[in-house]
């Protein structure tokens, strides 16, 4: 079955040369496909017109031979401040797309040869003289056998401002990045160096490669731990940060430079993540602590020297104190003995009265206490050898106890107990 078809009927009258008899010539043509094609073209034109009218990019249609505008959409009219009637028939340079007619003709010649031109940034002036940065794309195509030029114009003024602000920010950051006192470097997820500042190169003593063909951090920078352990590529702080996405702080390392010098550093790391939270790399900061380590060693040595000096001082004071106390204690002991002897002599020769007895008893008690303190002090400083101190008074002999207990013995003394205190 052919289905529904569209037929075109054509009929005309034919007159025969002999006679008055007439004939009708009837022709029937199947125009189904042609009608469908015309409908498709009409639909396409309608869709193009809708895009042309509602597009958010400016569109200009030009005659390829005359290089003059034949149509313009509403967006380009609003962008330039012209009406559609103002734009029809004008050349591109007349609406500020090119500096002058010569530049416009040169662009048209290039377009005719290449059938395509593009300007990423083209300054354009509006009707009021305001500058607008646009992206200009133009191509040539055939329409009904005739060449037609279509120009697509996109307003990129806001984008340019943002790019300029970003560029300025990057330049400021780069200056801070290079001039900062802290060494900084960045690496990708594989640990390959992507960037580093001047301070990092100074501490490394070299400038390793970075980027696509960059070196992995630690491959040729001579890193190891302070205790001598090597900085292994398969297991280190950077690998842990890239694997877990966590931070690492105050990792102490030692850099061995190509010239043989060594630099002590403290390394801190932070992961870099994309919008989905996946780790894409890491950024690290480290600073030189060589001078601090040297001062710490000097301070520790000084502390040891001070501790030794303090111990020698304490020993000297102890010896000096002992040597000074020993003769003084002996002198004090003899003084106390003499005082007691004088007091006892006074007690025997004095009248027996209450007041004298009380005073003598008090003095005797005081003397005994002082003598006891003297004997105790002398004993604690230096043990005395067994010796006898004989005091001959009225046939009595006093003897210092060999044990140094603070008691004396009275030999043949009728008035003292054999073990009375001094």
C-alpha cells in the first residue's frame, strides 16, 4: 500500500486541427515528497527564526558580495543600542566592529578565502561610545546557491573582567608565593611536583623539574629523617596525606644538598580536593630550622656545663663549711667547759641562800644545754677520737665521754653523779 499520497492534477483542452472536436489532456503528478520537503524547509525556517530572535548571542546576516548587513537579531540591537532598521545596509566597521573600512575589507577577504574567521576578543563600541568586549565568529555558507555570511557575536565583557581580576589575583599570589620566607610546593596525586617557589629551590639547593615531566617529591632532593632513616617513596608523610586526605604537621626532615651541606626542616602538608571531595594532590610548606637546631645543641651543652659547675660549687661549699666548723666547734667546747668550771667554783664558795642557789641552778642548766649543743654539733661535723679531758679541781677529774654522748664522768668527785650531763 502506498498510503496517503498528494497528487497534482493538470488538465488542458486540446483542439483537433480537423474539425471541431475538442480533447482534454489530463496529467497527474505525485507531489507527496515535494510537499513534505517544502513543509520541512518551512519548519526549519521557523525554528531558525525562533533561534535567531530569541538567541542570547548577537547574530548578523550579511550579503557576501557587498559585505553589508541584511538582517540582525534583537540581542545585537540591544547590545549596540541600534534599531534593526539602523543596522540594515551598514558595513561592520560602521557599527564599531572594526577600526575602519580597510580593516573591515581585510577581514572580509580573509573570510572569503577561509570561509571562517574567529576573534576571541574583539573590542566593540556601542552607539553611545561605550566599549564592549565580544567574541566574534563568522562563516560563509550557501543559501539557495548564493553565498551568505553569518556573524555570531557574544558579549564577554563580564567574563573578561573576571579573567582580569583572576589574573591580577594570580599575579599577587605568585609574588607572595615567590617572595615568601616559607618554602612551598604542590604535587599531584602521584606525588609529582607541579609547582614550587624560589625559597623551596634555595633550601633544596637545586631546581627540580615540575609539571607533566616533573620529578616525584623526594626522588632527588636527598631527604631523610634526623635519625638517619631514608625518606622512602612508598611510605612517607606525603603518601599518607594523598591516600587518606588528612593533614600532616611538624614532620622533621633533613635535606642533603648536592654540595654536601645539610638543612634541617619542618614539613607540614594539606590535601587538595576537587568539588566532589576527591583528593587531587597536596600542598606542602616547610621552613629552615637549622639555626634553631644549632642553638638547641649549644643550649644543651651550656646547661650541661652549668650543671657541672653547680655541682663543683656545692662540693666546694660543703668542704669549706666542714673545714671552718671543725676548729670552731672545738673552741666552743673548751669555752663551755671553762664557763662551767667557773660556775661550779662560784657555787662552792657562795653562801647557801635561796636566790643564789636558784641563780646558780639556772646558770648551770643553761651551761649544760650550750655544752650539750656544742658537743652535738662537733660530733655531727667530725667524729672525735677517744680522748680524756681532765679537769683537776678539788680532786675531781672530768672526762669527755669517748662516745661523744654529751655526758662527762666525775672521778673522785663527792658532789657529782658519775653520769651527770655537761
